[in-house]
C-alpha cells in the first residue's frame, strides 16, 4: 500500500476518437492485476462496467469488487484528482483517460505538478486502420500527430483488422513520428503490466539472485511480450545505471524496480526507485522501508519477445561475479 507521503503514480491514456481507450479502461477496471486503480473518465456512459462487479455507485464515483474505482471527470481535472487522492484506502495508481481530442501531454502536466501525484507514463492508442488518414486530415491531422509525439509508449490497436503488410507499414510510420516503443494490440487485448508497469510501492524486493521470467496469460497480441525479473548481485554505480537507462534499446519497453545505488563519492548505497518507459526514465530515492538484506535490488522489465538477454542487461549494470 502506498503511504500517505509517497506520490501516487499517474498514467495518462490518450489517442484520437475511436482508438480504443474505453476498451482498455474496461479491461483495467475489471482486470485481476492486484492494484487499487482510480480511473478518471470523461463519460460514465461509455464505460460498460459489469453490474455484478459494482459494490457502490455514489454520484461521480463507482466502486468495484476488486478495489478499483471509476470516477467521472467533472468540470476540473484537478478537483477530480483531489477527490480520488482523498479516498480511503488510497489508490495504488491513477489512470486518466484523456478526451479523444485532447493533447495527452498537457493532461500529463497534472502528473508532474499536482500535489500528491507523480507522472508514470503517457500511453497513446492509435487505430491501425485509420491513424495515417487521420494524421493527414486537414482539420485534425496536427492534433493526431501531436498526440503521438507526446507519448512514452504507443499501442497500435485493431492490428488484427489489417493485413500483416499494412500493419508493418503502420508500425514503421508511427515509429518515425513518435520515436518511442510502438506495440500492436489485437482484439483489445493488452497486458496490464505493459500499461501499469508494476507501479506499486510494495514491489517485492527480496534477496533471491536468480533471474525469473514469465509470460502474459493472454495469447496472440501478448505473445510478443515477455517479462523478466533481473536480480542484481550488488549495488549499482549511479553513472552506470543512468547510462543503461539512456542506452537500452526500445525493445526494453518498460522497467520498474528498486535498486541499491552507490554514488561516486563512495558513500553507502541507498535504495532507489528506478523507472523507465519509452524514452523517459527516473531514479529517485525510495520513500518506503526496504529489506536491508537485499544485495542489489531487482528490476522488472517488459521486453519484446525474442529480444531478452537477461544476463546482458544485468552485466550493463554490475560486473559478473
């Protein structure tokens, strides 16, 4: 559980109208991901929540059996954020569904500057069938392009509705604009770990030094991802960690974990929360109690299937024993 003094991570979902944001919101709200999500949406009517999952409906807030809540964005986003931040128990993470005609980068400014929040990622959805045409449209083309360029991660939705050749062309085109990881999504299926990226302050950091890996329970679209836990044998030099965060390939889609970081002055290593999504990364002092027996910490990474070389990633951070 996130403590009252630790900022709550905020993920912004953007993308033009019809890209599939509401479908993704529905999956996050009903998913078995073990997080208490507070999801801010523009219109309750568009979010088709199973009535069997609802425990209470109080005006602008719907509470679900899995601990998640869905809140309507009223007149001001800031007021809506204050409302969910005041919930008891507090949410583990806030997800904001930006309007289809909004610039998600501007919405993300709330994650940067709103008290009690920190920005985790801006994820933009793009319809494989229509995104290129929309980007050329004389009326909305500039907005669509700006949405893509403001992303940390782009999910190309409805990729099962186009041919493999067209999909490859669309993915290459989006990458040329966004310069961030671009992943296809079929039938609305996307692993919640790709979206939420282990954004929990109670991330388990143990002393195990083996590298474990898992795969998404979903098939098809999720067959292209795999998740690995990198167990570090000792503290990591800050400069070396920063270099790895900057230089790791975009095949490393997301990184999250707690690492013991040693400063250049030779002082005692201290635990830090490490995050990377797209081209944005951060290394911040941990604000929660961390197991002192942990040697170097652990990083959970999500990568494109077939590109994982766990040993190489670890060697980028610490010398092999």
